[in-house]
C-alpha cells in the first residue's frame, strides 16, 4: 500500500478523553504549538468537553476509544492506530496515559515511528504486574516528566530509561491568567455567586472534591483559627467538582456544620472562571495529603498575585520556590537544565496537619501589608517567567525536532513573536 507523505510533520497525540485534567489541557496546548510550528496536529481520544478548544487551535480529533486494559482490545487498537499512522503520514506518536499508551507503543513500533511519552502523574506501583503495566510509559524514545519530583521516581523505577528522561514543566497560560485583564465585574459576580459578604477576605481552595486533596484539613484548620479568634474577616471557599463523589461532599458539609463553620466555609462547586477566582482571593491553600506530580493551581494562583500556602509534599515545593538545582529552563535538547533559584519562599506546611496549616495562615495574617504586597509581586513575576505555556510548547517541540529532524520549535518561536 502506498503511504501518504505529508509536506509538514504530522504529530499524533494519544489521550483517553478530552474532558478536564492536565493531560488533556497539555494535549491541546501542544496541538496549538504544532500547528503554529507548521505541522499537523492529530489527537486520538474519545473526545469530551474540550473538543471545541482543540478545533479552535487547529487540532484534529481522531475519535477512538483506546483506553483499555484488555490485551485483545489493546492489540486490535494497535492495528487501527498503526494503519492510521501510515495513512496519515504520522512522524511521531506521543502518549499521555498508560492504557492507550500500550496500543500507541505497539502501533509506533509496527509502523517504525518515533514514540514519546509524558508522565502527567505518579502511578501507584505495587507488585510486578502493576510495574509491568506502568512500564510502557518508560518506553518512549523520550520520556517527558512534568516535574523533577516525577522524574526522580521514574528514574528510580526504570533505571534503563534514565538517559531518555527529562523534565518539562506544565505551562501557565499567561494571557488568560493576567490580573490586568480581570474586570471588577467578574470578581464581583463570583463573590455574589458564592455568597461572600462584602469586606470579607477569601481563602480559596481550588481542587476537585476527593479525599486526597485535603479539604478536611482546611476545614479543621479553619476551626482552629476560629477557636483562636484568628479567623476574623476570612471566608474559606472550596471550589471544585465532586465528579459524582456526593458522599464525600456530604461528609464535608457535615464536618463544616459540626465545627460551627456554616458562615465561614462555603462549598462552592465547579468554577468556570478561575482567573477571577484567584483575583477575588486573598490567599490560596493547596492541602493535598498525597504527592502532587506538579501543581498547576499553585502556579496559576501566584501568576494572579494570590499567594499560596501548600503541603510540603511532591512537586509543590518546586512550583512555589525551587531550591538550587531544580530544573527550570529549557536546554538545547528540549528538556530542562538546572538553574540557581532566587527569591522569597512562600509557606509550606506538613501534609495532613491542620494545626500546621492553621499556623501558616496565622503567619500570613500577621504579615505587614507592604511585605505581603512585595511577595505577591515576586510570586507573580516568577510564575509568569518560569512556568509559561510558551516555554512548555517550545521545549516539547524541541524534543520532537531532536527526534525526527524537524524545525517545529524554530517555526513556533517565530510565529509566537509576531
């Protein structure tokens, strides 16, 4: 069969669906970059609420259900993907999740195409079967990790892949998360929708309602602050979809009631305007009790000038104030390279410890307004320079270029500068 040869590089990304989450959002951002770089961006997925955004940036959805653990279906999907790769002249296949990665890897090898993977999270690994299943993500010709924390774990689990592992931080959309673009009307509308009285300062916790995100820790910390009479003018707003976890939402509501915080803690549900949510807030809390592989919320909040108090776990310390040697800038190979860190660290607290979180919030309350304003400015500048979406896009295209001999990154940089 004659293969179609495209006059531009064709990149196929594989992700289970296009609903919400870091993998889905990054797939769209890279589709945009590939298009701007003169390539053709295909995304193989079941689809979802982000389909229109993919189309808007020039990406093409290949609708297919490839997220299966059934060996027979994995092979069947692999044959379909291999046929697609040949027919569409795909140069590189980029998998962003384990289940479809098996089919994508088999397809790439059968079609003799370059295969890349991205770790968007830390996968649980107990026993040989789970280790084997996870191992497909370390089979990439390049293995991209979304933080140095993630990369350390990948290297420990898959030492043979060490030379192929690199870090590209998830990107911040600096155009969307720009305080200057958020009107007072948007902020006021959110405060009214949440039922926050005028004059109250918001402590925001943006996270889907699931136990490991630590909403209970914040509620207990709020109760401790109230007992100390330190809550003053604070209102704690929990923003996030319960994704069907109605028992947990009910549990949180009962805890709020039991602690006498009905007028202090608001369980607000999903929010469509996160830039305005951060602009409306005095402080953001990330209280995860399990390690975050990156922490996009931390970066977005700081970019909006809203300081962050976070659990001292996983990659969160990297997003807030990396120590010397943490990866932050793009190297010649498209991955990141160590640079010295500078600037003031915001607060980090012991995971799962309401008292430690209470103490951190108390420390923030005690800060001089001028000191806090200076820190806000520092956090905003650092987030926008170290974690931009453009950096993520350029670094990823540089990896593609190194592997398949294209000039996507150069073309993208030229297009982005116009």
